[in-house]
C-alpha cells in the first residue's frame, strides 16, 4: 500500500511539473517585454520571467467574468494592482528592442508552445506625447496592422508552432518610442455566434497578449 501511494504521488507530481512548463505562446520578434530575457542579456539580468508563455489576462473566467473582457496591454490581469510589465513595473526595462522605417514591411515571429487555433492581431501606438506614460488599449486600437495580404487578422493553421508574418507599418505614423502589441484570440473552445455553435465561436475565448 505504501508503494502504491508513493507511485500515485509521483505521477501527480510529474503531471504537475508538465503543467507548469507547458505554456501557450509568446511574441518572439519583436520580443515581448515578458519574453525579451530569452534574447537579450540586459533583460535577463533584471526581467527573467518563466511564465512568459502564459500572458492570458488572468485566465478566461477572470478576464470575461471579473473584468468584462478587459486585459492589460501586455497580458496581465486588468485588475492586477501592480503590473510587472507596464511602464514603472518591476520587470519593465524601457529598452528599445527594434527600430523600423516608417511605412515599411516588417517581419514578426510568434512561437506557439500550444496551438489553440484562432487568430492573431497586431497593433502599434506612439507614446511620444507623454513619455512618462505607457500605451493604452484605446491608442493601440487606432493602428491595427495589416499583413502584406491586406488582412488585419491572421488565422492560424493547426500545423504551425512558429508563425512568421510580414506586416505593414502605417505610413503616417512616426515615433521615437512606439509600443507594439500582439493579440491572440484562441479558437479551440466551444461557443455560440449568431445562434450557431462551433469551436472558436462567441467572444469569450481565451486570449494572450504580448507588448514590445
């Protein structure tokens, strides 16, 4: 009996560890604030964050039931009093990680450690007007980026784990410091849209964010 209990406990611990290390996804290029430590020693020294693949707004229920669908710009829970990656947070470095030309086509890479189908959207916001403040979601929503195919949403094939896209920056936007945002609306949960039930239907799907 002691051996059996020990074996069950070992199995539980193994699955617990798997759950802790098996993430969902992150913005790799330009690197998100929560993931930049993977690529840059300056971020590694101050801002290592092992849960960087789980920037999912506090979880589906918390985002939609508690916060009415709202999320912080970098993927932390909207109602979290102290946000690690917002400007002024404990893991905010403020380093410019990429420089682009106005109106150019840029390469973006997202790594999915678990493909939940769904779609990506990308946004950008200038914070030159007040460098003491961070971007807001309303500012980011003003500049939803297009792919080179002219799409504002990219639907994710189930076979992909690394997604590389070409996006076009706004021709009218110039900034010394812009904030770039990745939004991932997953599509593997059952929901209802216009009276029809399907995977990914409805708005209350799990969402992931990354800001750079």
